[in-house]
C-alpha cells in the first residue's frame, strides 16, 4: 500500500484486521469525522471510512479526482471515466460507488 494508489476495480484495501484510531475512539464514545481523499480501499462497504470508525466522511474514495469539476481521470478505461463523471453530475461525491454503475 505504500507504492501505488488503489485503482477503481481493484478488490483490496487496508486489511479489516487493522483497527484504526477512529474505531478505538468510537468504542470510547468519541465521534470522528474524515475530510479528504480516502486511499485505503473501497471495493466493499466494510472498507469505506464510515465502516472504519468515522461517523462521517466528506471527500473522495479514490485518487485522480478533480476537486472542482468532480471528474475522475480513469485509471482503467474511458468507459469508467464516463460512468464516474455521470455519477458526480447527479450524486454527492461521498456516496457514489463504482458498483452502482456496473452493467
């Protein structure tokens, strides 16, 4: 995980066996919020920020994201870029998932 970004279709992320600080804090009654890019995987809901201890997340789940146009530079194909762009045109960035657009 120290060398590259996790690309859209890659089925991996930070292992779920790794307990993150917000998960520990949540168990103690604290509330944690994440703002920014999440570069730790998102291919299943269990890997997303709100499933890893954060109460909320405002940002993007992957890299190659433009903060102003909300478009993504596809790392796999132009077809995926088209799907992500369509998603950001109609849905808030932090709730859009690639799986919603799979055929």
